[in-house]
């Protein structure tokens, strides 16, 4: 199992970091998060047309570039560094991975090329009023080719062209494709903690649905999809955590108190050192998980649970300490520190909190 990056993968990271530094600085991120779309449509097209990011981890026969979880992890780590407001995570990391793993050739041929070229946005709907992402807690149901469920909370669900809905059937749990503008679909954008990632409530009342993936009980396939999603989010959290540490260290070098840079004080040194250790541990967990996912190893559930718990903790801790090190200015709206804390806290709970993933990890290893 390779835990190092190839020359091509490193070049991808370097190119993308330069691109985002130019196209998504703080001012651009704030404009996008305050816009009606919630993202920059021009940047979305540039990501697809100039860099091919939308199809990077999709099969070549469907317009992609044949990459996988490792390449997707690199992209998400870099977009996480800048808090990029974009439907990229929902479209590629959620829906794209779910479709690619489905082994449903007709569905893949219908949707993946449109995702790869950036002409279609998509998302995955599972969480209901309880907020749980456990398959056992799903109440949304499918019958006679239509899906019904209320109060599904969906990342970028207010604008997605395609919504992949997890629902119960007479034979078990399955995944179903629903057009975002189909009859019976009501979408409401929500005001949430994190202004850089949009969330919507989606109500389904007899919306036409098409089966995706295996017939019967698709729970094993869906659990794999959720593990891939957890790994993708972990990579994004590592990028955010590293950005917080970089900002804290940079500020500690220039902020002077009592005639000295605050970075020379032992308390600040210890904070930064402790953050570095925690982030490097989280990075190792995330990189290992992406490598396991790329190999299709049976270790994926364990690696995904470990990465999800470690990376959520690291990002939230780094975001909090970044504000502390910045002092009063870190609490102001004009400073970006609060945006990282909001993203960290929302991501921490997005697919189940760290305690949930630790409990699952304990079950998986028999503790």
C-alpha cells in the first residue's frame, strides 16, 4: 500500500494550490458565500474546463480521468485549505462516488459524463429530521416508482440537478435517483452555522425515482459509499486544519507584545507544537484511508472510521486555537478565523460526530 504521492499527484497539488490562491482568495470566498448561488459559477466552469477536476476521480469511459480516492483527496485537501464555497464536494465526493461505485452501467452512462464535464450538479440525501447518517434510521420510503419522505437535510440540495436518495423498500434499503426539479420535490435553502457550505431541506412527496445500484437490500454497497464519503471529508478537514495552523504561526511571528513576538512565548509555542502533532496524526490517518479506499481493501471501514474521528477533532481543535492565538482580532467578522471554526464544527457533525465514529471503530475491531 503506497502512502507516498507520485510525481503526477504532487504536480496536481501544486497546480491546484496556485489556481486556488489566484481564483479563491479570502475576498472571493466571501463574495461567493454571500451570493444567491452560494458559489462562483465562473470558477465552477474553470475547475471543470481548465483543470478537469470534476472528472478527475471518475472512470475514463464516462468522461473522467480514471483517478480515484487519492486524487480526490488531494483536491479536497486543497479546497478545504481555502474553504472553497462550491457544490464540488456534494457533486463529486458524494454523488459522483456513489454513482461510480454502483456497478449500474445504465445509470453511470446517464449521469457521470455530465458530472465530469461540469454541466450537472448532484448530491446525496440520507439525513432526516434526526440528523443521523445511519442506514438503520432511514424512514424515507419508495413504492410504485416514487419516493416519499420529509425533512431530508441535504448538502447543496437547493440547487442540485440530481438528488440520490437513500430510502427503504420492501426488500431493504436502496439508492434512488430523483431529478431536482421533479414533481413532488420541494426544496428549501436553510440558514446554517457554516456560510461557506449550503444546506437545504428537501421534502419528497411521490417524486419519480429510478433505482441506482443493486436490487434487493443495497446496504453493503451503501455502507461502502458512506465510508468513501467519510474518507473524502477527512481529507478536506486536514486541509482546513493545516490552514488554521499556518495562520496561527504566521500571526505569532509578527504580533508583538511586551516588546517580543508572541511566538517567542512558551504558551504559544506549546499550542502550535501540540497542533502540529495532532494535525500530522490526522493527516496520516486521512492519507492511509485514501490509499485503502483506492485499493478497494476490506480495511476500508476501519480506516474510514479512524480518519473521520481523528480529522474532525484535529480541525475543530486547530480552528479554536487559531482564534485564541489571534486574540481579539480572531473574534471579529472581518477576520477569517471564525469561518474556519464554523466549517470545522459543521463538518464535525455532517456524517456523525467523532464519538459516533469512535464507537463504530470499537465495534469493528472488537473492543
